C-alpha cells in the first residue's frame, strides 16, 4: 500500500533506538524526510546510517535532551513546517511507588507529558494551516493496565492521554490527527531493563521473568519493533485521516479487558 506521504517532513523523538528508530525507518522507507531526535549523538549517527542503508531518503539528526528546556527550544523552532510528529520518550525509572520523590515525579511529568504537549502545540498551527498533520504519541499499555512499579510512567502518560483526547477533537476538521500508540512488550532495551528489575525484586533469574512474560501474551512472543513501526507509519498516512483521538493497543493480545 502506498501511504501517500512521500516527501512529507517528520520529526521522530527518541529516534536513535527501539520503537522510535523502528518508526523512523518505516517512515523513511515511505519517502518521508525524517529528522531523528535523541540525546546520544553516536547512537543517532548509527541509526541514521542504518536507515540510509535500508534505502530511505536523507536522514537528519538532532541531539536534544527533551527534559532540558533550553535544548527543547531548539527542537520547538523546527516544528513550524513539520507534517508528522512522533513523540516518544524513554520511560521513567521503575521502582517502589512509595520511594519516588517529588523531583522524580516532576522529571517524569516533564519528560513524558509536558514536553510532548509543548511539541504538539508548536507543530499544530502549521499543520492546521496546511490542512495535513499526523501526530503519534508513543505511550504504554500500562496506561490502560497500570502496574505499581511503573507508577511514574502510569501517571505522566495518563495525563498526556487526557490532554490528547480534547485537542484531537479540536483539530480533526483540518485533517490533523493525534493518536496514542500503547505498546505492549516489544524486544527493546527498555523491556530488558524492566525485566531485570522484576527479576531482582522477585529473587528469580532474568530468563525466568522472560518466560513468564511471554506466557502472559496470547501471541506467545515479544513484539518486533519493526511491526510497531509499520503500524505507526500507517497512522501517519493519508489513509488514516478518520482515525484520531484514539488509544491503540499493540500488545499481542495481552490486554485482558473488553474496551
């Protein structure tokens, strides 16, 4: 399927690794001019090189720490003419909810909620004027099925979810969509670090945790980041203009609820 976004311009936050890198690759292979945003310049260069090798058009990089206001301003200035924005920030620390400090909460809110809101607000006027825009926020399946050790993530991402619900309705008439993708357990460094925490907390091995985790997924496996990238790319396509304000699970069937 031709997604109809050849020549569009995209900013992909957290684009140097994991799900962000997979989304950037999928968009680039559709002819989108992608700028990867992350903190680590070496990992950015590696990701950009791999995407170019795969056959995408020129890929740019921007080293920015979204938790730092001065650095974030550098990115905000580039959002006036962007067609596609992928908000994707690494999750905050995992731990005992009683141990999290006020500063940790403020950092989580800044990184996983407020920075995304600021970037969306910077991109939306231009998108509305051009009558095309696609925003995808990568959140977490824990928004719908929270677990205590991920309390920082649960709270910050739930706040972002609430904000998107209202704003998406306001901009839909201008062919601008905003959706939240909620990944389940994908083969990423973040998943490995979470499983390492759970293994230590429960006094079992990392391998045992991974077996238990896979058994909780009806698909009986962890997700491939490229699957996630392809799904996100479709949401950015001309064919997805009637999908907005949604919280979409991509979890191999793990979520047990009806809605």
